[in-house]
C-alpha cells in the first residue's frame, strides 16, 4: 500500500534531480522504484521493508554540502505529498501548504 514503503528526505540540494537522489540511496545498496524531488525534499519508494531499514543509514549523511534527514511518512502524508490537494482521509482537512513539507516524523535533529 502507498506509504508503507515510502521514505522522505529533507535537506536534498535544491539542484538535485531524481537521478542524483537515486544514486545517493544506492550507496546503501538500495534500489528505488520511484522518486519525486521538490524544493530540497525527496519522496521515494523502496522495494521492501529491509530496504526501508537500510535507508535509516542515510539519516544525517551528507549529499554534497547538505545533510539529509530521513523520515517515514504515514500513508496519509505520502498521499498528500504526491497530491497536495487530496483530501486527508483521517478528518477531511486539506494540505498544510502544498507539496512536500511534513517534518514531524524526523528521526532526529541536525548536526
């Protein structure tokens, strides 16, 4: 189901594209199915729970001069990131500003 194998990364360089994000993730020997990059954040889908756990190793790693924060969006958050105008299934509210931007599922603070 959507959301269960998605990862969100914040701190991606603004100049990075989907290919560069995929290369960054491959450092952990993880292949990704799909990637969406927008304004310094990326949402990507991995193939398995094991791959998702390997992505934890990317948390606080540097991509260029920026450190990347990895989070695990809920199903609702992943849907909202993909379609910021989708209705929230848990209560009917609209997006909190559109696109990516959910930061409450972070694994830790900055350096």
